[in-house]
C-alpha cells in the first residue's frame, strides 16, 4: 500500500483491488467489517450536511444520493460462498466509502 495515502484511502484501495486479488474468506469478512464501520462513521456526518442545506438544491441532492446509495449497499450482506461476488461487493462498499468520505472531509476542514 502507498505510504502517502490516508488509512481511509488505503482501505478504499484495498476494497477496489479485491476483484484482482480475491482475498481469502477471512480477509474478505474483515475487510467488509472495516468498510462498514467506516461508512457508518461517515453517514451521520454527511446526513448532517444534507440536513443543513436547502432541500432540493444540487448540493442537497448530491449528498442525499450518496447517502441513499451507501444505505442501500449496507443493506446487502457479504456473499459468503462466492469469492468473486464477495470481492465485487466489497469493491462496491469501497466506492461508496470514497463518495461519502469526500463529503465527510468537508466537515473536518470547516
């Protein structure tokens, strides 16, 4: 992993590379848990941002779309007996985390 990346960036990179590397089931479960925790940490931050915006504005819609997509992805479960399907799923969690983290970072820098 790249030493210049933040821990969240490393996590996202690991998730997005899962389809290439096909981690073992144990590693895939651990990755799923770490991704879920990171998403659940950022969801309230981005929701508070959206709540503070005028409903229906572009900024509100953009955040709400990211929130809804993350919620929908979190509602699914890691496919236990299909390594490729599990890798695709954790990659999707990684994409959702990348989107949420971009907005969550705006809160941290305010």
